[in-house]
């Protein structure tokens, strides 16, 4: 990587900067129980990964006709998870109330944790490069990052829920380059998702840095950028 060409770093959020404090199944099960619906975390965890992998991102051509906004996309995904786990809600009104509570849960303090080393790494990079977030998340991310003291280093957040563009769509990456007034090769994208982050960045002409299981630790980015 030619460090002299880099002017900015774009970061994915979930799995890169932040991670859940508990598994998805536990959160879904706990909130469902408060509405009188009983299902084990294990049952939900078993199907969540399958449903997640087969569901195209919000605002992709496959989902545009089904989901007018990202919240609708999440509602459809959550409903499919419970259905495939063999659990139904007594009526639509209860599911609606449950989903609203679940949606709010995932922006509540304590639901997310900073990935070890993320805060220190981003703050160090922000002193030398422009830093932004490019995430398939929605406006809840601002509160999550603020609660974790991770918001200040970023000059902008490019969120799929607000821009109606999701990675790996090259237009999502291109919008960042255009907004920053930079060429794609001047922006390093950091992320953990093979399709959305790695392939998406490659297709858009962004160099990328892989983090996550089996990949490098985000703290190693400092050495990569000659900042450590």
C-alpha cells in the first residue's frame, strides 16, 4: 500500500468499530419474552445467520420493492428469523409493538461495545488522515458511537439508512469519494465483511484493510499507515 497516496480512511461500523455485548439470539429472546413470547436464544441464533446471509442489503435491487426504508427491511428480517425458529406472535399488533421495542433496544447504552483497540486507533489516525464512517447502518449509529465516545474523530457518517445506498454497491463508495473531494485510491476502507467491505471496496477502486475473525486486528492499522 502506498501510504503517501492516502488522504482519508473510511470505516465500517458493526464488526469493525463496534460489536454486540451479547449475541443476537439472547437480545431477541429477552425482548420477545417481555411480550409474552417464549423462544430460546439458541433457536434464534441457529437461524439468524442463515436468514442474514440470504437477505440482500437494504436498498439493493432485490429489496427495493419490498422495503421502503431500512426499518421495514429489519422488520421483515426479524419476522423471518422468528418464523424459521418455529415461533409465531399472537397477532400483528403484538409483533409491531415487539419490533418497535427491539429496534430501540439496539441503540440502547450497553447493547454495543467498542472493539478492543478501535477507539485508540481511530483517534490516532484522525490526527493524520480524514476519517469517516461508511456503514450499512441507520441513524441509530450516531447515538451508539456517541455513547461509546467514538463519534468525535469522524468528520462524516455515510449511513445506508440515510442515503438509501448500501455496500457493496459501488455508488455507496463513490458518494464518499465525491463528498470528500478525493479519488477512490486516496481513501482506505476498513471493514470485516468479505462482500460488503472487501469486494465492495475493490469494485469501487478503494484500497482496503481487512479486519475481523481470521484477519488483522484493527490496531495493526496504525503500523500499516506508519503511525506506530
